[in-house]
C-alpha cells in the first residue's frame, strides 16, 4: 500500500465535526470512522509514519465493519465500504471485493425464511379481480 492508497489525515486531526456528521445517523458508519481515526492517530503519534498509521487505521476499520448477516447489517456494511472507497481508506480492488460479498449476502438475506417471517405468505392462486369479470 502506498501513501496514496489511504486517506491522509494529520495525527491531530479529528473526523468528528465534519466526517462523522455526514453519516446521517448511521451508527455503524460512525463506529467504523471512529475506529479508523483512533487507530490512525494512535499509530501516527507512536511512529510518526503515515503509511503505518494508515495500515493500523485500515485494520481497525475492518474490525469495526458490521457482519454480513441480516438486511440492516448488510446495508451498513455497504455504507462503510462505500465511505472507505470514496475517502481512499481502502484500495479500489479491496472495496470492489467487499461490495461483491455484500451483494451475495444481500441476495441470501432476501431468500432467508427468518427474514420473511413477518411478511404475509401468498398461497395458491391470486384472487380474481371482480372488475376484470365485469369488463368481459
């Protein structure tokens, strides 16, 4: 990973005012951003090395990602990865692999019987439209 492969923020910088504010109330995204920023700042303070700080931040970001289980978690995962991609925290090829995994997980969630329990189940033929008979 080169310096340009992740977002460079000085050790004293805080993402709180601007970046976390733009999470639109998404707790998972805020958690990922805070994890990245905290690990980045800690490593940068210790090593004064932007590359190592970026690696530490990325590792913390990955650990903070929501699991790809359940519809809301998958949506939050996508939001986090998209944020990381746009802000150059992750490499493009890594982001694309993560989004492909999220796409597969989302397809699985759609077919999960546990997720569909609350939905009404359609059985048999659909009811006939009474208006359709009148138009014949």
